[in-house]
C-alpha cells in the first residue's frame, strides 16, 4: 500500500514537472519574466484626436527595443503610458508581471530611468549634484552614491573633475552623457529614452551609442528608446516596433528592420 502510494506520488510529481516544463510555466515565487513591459489593448485620445488604437505589445527584459515612427505618430505618448505619466483611456500596462499601480506612481518612477532630448539637467546645480539627485531623494547613503556616480562617470568617459562644473560648461554630448548617468544612478531595471540623441551631431552620436552599448554590456537593463532614426535603431536596438496611424505597422528584430529600410524611409 505504502509502495503504491509512493509510486503514485512520484509519477504525479514527475507529471507536474513535465507539464510545467512543456508549458514553460514558472513555479510560483520565481519572478523571472521574459517581458519587462506589456501593453495590452492600449487606446488613447487627446480630445477628439485618437493617437493610439488598440495597441498590444511587449518589451523584452534586458533588451533594447526602439519605437520608430514619424513625428506625431504617438511614440512619446506610448512611452509616457509605460511610466504612468499618461493613463490610457483603455487598456492595461503590466510592469514586471504586475499591473501598473497609479496610486504609487512616484515611487515607481524612481525605479524607471527617463532620458529626454532636452537632457533636463538643472542649470543651477553642478554635474555632481544633478547626477546624484535621485540618490539623495531616495535617501541612499552618501558613500554609496559617491561610488555609483564615479562608476557611471567612468563608464561614459567623463572626467571626475566635471562633477564640480555646471551644465552650461559642458558640450551637448557631454551633457547628454551626464543625463545618462543621472538616469542610471539607481540602477533602474527599465530605462525609457525619448529621442535622447536627436540634437547631437553625427560624430557625437556615434560616441554616445558606443557608451550606451558598453553600459548595456556591463549592466543589462530593459531599454525602450523612441527615435524616428532608422540608423540609430539599427545601431542600438535588438528589437523594434514601428507605429503609424495609431497602430503597430511592423515589429521584429534587427534583421527584419534591415529589410524594411526602404519602406520605412519612404514612409517618413
Ligand atoms: P511623437 O512622439 O510620435 O512625435 P506624440 O506622442 O508626441 O508623437 O504625439 C502624438 C499626437 O498627439 C500628436 O498629434 C500630438 O500633437 C498629440 N498630443 C501629444 N500630447 C498631447 C497633449 N498633451 N495634448 C493634446 N495633444 C497631444
Ligand atoms: Mg515625441
């Protein structure tokens, strides 16, 4: 009787494990999501102007995904929906497997890096003050912040002597690198970037791409980068989505984007 029970228990246990394996179901307690962000059936309008129509898309964990599309196609709106700055009229945002909690939006935003084209460094604060700001707001120990600031400055190849300078004393490219350091100070698992390099010249951009990919190699995170620039997307992104007329016109990986070059550029 006892043996029979043991046999039944063992075979059922194996069957359950087999089922979990075959259906790729993660046992409860293991928070290892393939997708960092999932947008389900997002629709959003500003007044009568419908910008996004039933958009469903997921962004893979620790990969760089670009959001491509011409000006006014809703790229920035989509990015702001991901970090809760805009609450969509319809649909759901799932972050790391949980629905976005709009009641705790401020603590959530501390965990999401955000970089925009205008950099947004505070002009009256030194570079050091700007980069360490979120560390101070979230009351991290001073030494820990100092070490992290130094680590990031090294990654983007900014000399430590710049910490006492003010933003206007740095070039556009250097300011954008300081902006990157600020966004990554708290090691956010998700980094959102809205046309961050659009105002930089071609050569400066190449340098920054190199720094960004270098950081991504050293500490991988999920990066969603809005850009209209096909070449930027090819250089940086593992995956892309192309938004047009409020919908996803195409999506895929780098090789899919290579074959779409002509179609994309003629649609801009
Ligand atoms: P993109 O980033 O692709 O250029 P946006 O997401 O910024 O496009 O904007 C999409 C459309 O929504 C545009 O027509 C824009 O004018 C409009 N829009 C964006 N934000 C607002 C807003 N806060 N109020 C009204 N209309 C807006
Ligand atoms: Mg925009």
